[in-house]
C-alpha cells in the first residue's frame, strides 16, 4: 500500500508538475503575445483609418488639381485677375461651373448623387482677390470666400485642410470642413479652388468598433472633434481637452505633442473617468489626428479568464491532461496561431482572408472585429476603385488623352482614348533606360520628351511641352503635354499624371499667322521689316572675309502706269515682276518688297563682284517687257543700284545708303541702268 501511495504521489506529482509548468509558461507566453496582438490591433485600426483618410484627402486633392488644370478654368481665373468684364468671362464661367458641378455630383459614397451620399457639398473657384468667381452654387458667385486663410501661404502643389466649421445657413447647418489647393502660373499665385465636405465619410470610418471598448476619434488642428467618440456610453466628446495624458494629470493636452517630431505613437491617457490605451497618427501631413483607443482593463480581461481555466484544470486528474491540453490548444493556441497568420496575410495585402466563426469568448469577439475591419477595408478599397473609375470616365469623355507614369516601376498606364488617338496601346521600354519612350513622338522631338521625363524623375515640375506625335492615320500632329507629379512623404516623385491635348489646329494657325506677318500680301515676298531684320541678322553673323551683295531695284515711272491703266493693272505688273526677280536667286538669298515700286535683294556668300554685276543686269532685262493696256502699249524699266559687303558697308544702314547712292546714279544717268558702289566710288551704267 505504501508503494502504491508513493507511486500515486509520484504519478500525481509528475502529472501535475508538467501541468503547472505548462500553465506558468503558457501564461507568460500568452500574456506577452496577446498584449502585443491587442496593442497591434489598436495600432492597426488607427493606421488603417489614417491611411483611409489620407487616401480620401489625396483623391480630393487630385480632383481639385485636375479641375484647376483644365484650360477653361485657367482662362476664367487669369481673365478675372486681369480685370476682364463679366461678359468676357461668361463662356469660361459656364465651362468652370459645369466642371465644378460634375466634380461635386460624381464624388459620392453610394453613387446615387443625393444629399445623403454626397460628401463633397460645394465646390468653388476663388480669384486672387479672394472673390468666388465660379461655384456649383450660383448664390455664392461674386461673394468673398468664407475661408479665412491666405492661400498664398500654401506652397504650390500643397493642400490646405481647414478645421471643423459650422454655419447655420450653409449645407443645412451641418458640420463641414474645407480642402483647397492654390493655383500658380509660372510661379505667380493666381487663386485657389476648394471643396466643402460634410462629415458623412468621416463618420463611416470612425463608426466601426473593435474589441469591446475600442473606439476611434478624429481631431482637427485645434483639438475639436471632427468625428467619433472614445468616451463611455452616454458621454459626448467635443474636444481634446477631455483627454489627459498619463504622467501629467494636471492638464497636459494631446495637441501639445510635436507632430513634426512624433507623427504617430502609443499613448496612455485618462478620458471619461477611464484609463485607456491608444495609438495616434497624424493625417495627410497636417495637424489632424486619428486616435484609436481601448480601456486598459480590457487588455487584462483575457488573462483573468485564462487563469480561471488553468486553476480549474489543476483539479483534473492526470488522466484528463490530454483532454485539457486538447481543450487549451483549441481554446487558446489555435486562435492565436490563426490570428497571427491572418495578420501576416493582411499585411501582405490579402483582404479576402477571414477568421472562422468557431471561436468562443474574447477570441470570437476579436475574430468578429477583425472580420468587420477587413470588410471595411475592402469596402473602402471598392469605393476608391469606383471613384477612380468615375474619374477615368470623366477624363475619357473630355476627348483628351490621360496617362499615368509609375516612376518607380517605369510603367505607363493610359485611357482608352490613347489607342483611339494614336493607335498604339503601350509605350516602348528602352533597355537600360529608366524613362519611357513614346514611339509616336516625332524623331526630332524625342529628346524634348526625354528631357521632360528626366526632369520629372529628378523631382522637378515641368511646364506644358509641345511635341509632334503620330496619330492613328499616320500623320504627325502638334500636341501639348501637361504633367502633374505626385510626391511621397519624403517628397520623392512616385507617380506622374499626364494630359495630352491635340493643339495641332491652333499651332498651325499660329504658324500661318506668323508667316503672313512676315510676307508682303501682294507679291508674297518678304515685307520691309522682315527683309531688313533678316539682312541685319545675317550681317551680324558674317565674317570680314565673306562677300555679300545688296541690290536696290526701283521701277521707273511706275506711277504713270497706275494713273493711266489703274491700280489693278499696276498690281498685276508688280506680281509678274516679283515672280521673275525671285526666280533669279537662290532660296538662301533674301528678296523683299520694301516700298510701292522698290525691291531689295540680298545675295549671300557670292564668289566675286562679277556675279553681282551679272545679277543686276539680269534684273534690268526682266523689265524690258511690253504691257498692253486698253488703248496702247506701255514699256517699263528699272533703275538698279548695288553695293558689296564689306567694302560698301559692314552694317545694313551703311550698305543700304551706298546702294541707294548707286541707284540714284542710275536714275541720274537716264534710268534703265545699273550702278555699283565700290570702295573707290560709283561705277555707273554697267
């Protein structure tokens, strides 16, 4: 019996001792890992909410920047700043108002566009003087902006987010806030564009709870509660003043934290008479804060439940050890293992994962909270995709080509209209190059496009760039490329959004007008101003050992032809003579009409003086023609004078004066003659 007792004691000791050891080590392990998991849950909730809000602000900022970049919006803003009258602004105001209405109507949560779904409630364009010049609410046009901030203090491509605002007569008296971006042109502030946003979306992302006491609140830069509540049931939270940080219960405030040095972190604090554990995160690089918190008592509740289970297990005989181990494994270890695995999947971006509903107790609640959180993340992702699809649809309906360049991956994404316009669906990738290569760009403009992409990769913001691109018909057309760059938190460029506008018609019209301004409309020769400026430019670049020739031609007695046969006949004579003169010279020579019956010819790089003399004689021969009028025949002639560069002068004024002296000599000698000015004097009647 004594041996049995000893054996029984030994068996009991060796059965219970491992259990006690397992209990001790399990408690320590569970306490360490569970505390970390629960704290990670709080941190994950705060970070995910902050990320959602960052994406929300980023989308609103992108929408405002795209709208501000539209030509009609820019024209309205610049014209308004220039003091243009209202009648001149109506066309651009109508375009801008339509853009603002479209932007407001499309940015909804449920896509229905009603007052319950819209989170963008008003959109307005403000000029440099702070006056609203366009809005989707016509009652606001002409009134001063109610945003009490000088947008000049906001840097280019920056974003301004206001604190919580409330006005009884604005958007039905609801709380709202304003986001705005400044508009600059060539470094000069022109105005701003802004949207007033209600709290619906913010309420949605703070309404979700986690664990039993987990709550989220959003605070603006002055500590006012924008959305959410972390106090107990029946208590209302209005500001950060209701939070007292641990370690200084005398009143140290949350907003005293230096967000530039500590943009996020773990804090312990008192609120609503309860000690809480929380994690805060800065939003959108501004002074808004996301704070998620749970009561510290909830962190200890799993340990208490677990200890009760283990103390009860001590009463079970060694024979029940396997059953207890099995229960413990299914009750604690397996859920922890599953949760850890699911957290790893979520961290890798798998939002389809879910925890099973077979858990019990706190783990069931944690699994439910985890599943709800993942559902919310997936829902927000779907909303973002819908918003992006609407944005893409708006861009495609504008008949403009939109593309995105993923700078880090060096990959191009574009709208369907790219293929309709240019015929190619992708941009060629040059081996070893970190910039894309558009095969449609004209070979002469390839370097311009490459420099544009290099500047973007270096972090610069390029202006509009004009290049020629081959369209689907195989013709090169002029296009203007506008680029907007997105920067990460380190101010490094990671994505560029481009807008390609077909400006071929405008470009060719400008070139045609420029060409017309240089030509004489009657003879299609260069006009006086163009002729003289081209000759002066050539002389400035000429070396002293280069030989040029300047010829002045004056039609003899041309006034008699106009007076006798009329100006129509005289114009016909001028056209014929101009064509014949131009035929005598090279394309590199300059032939112009500088007066009613006076012409100037500049011959570049001649070999000898004999060539100039021969050309002057050839000009005289052109005029030895008879022109028949109504009753009689008229013959015309010309007097010609010439001078050499550099012997007759080194500048246009001096060269023209000497050639004019030679022309006068020809007229004085009886007209219909040529005279040449040389260094030693005039040679008349060549």
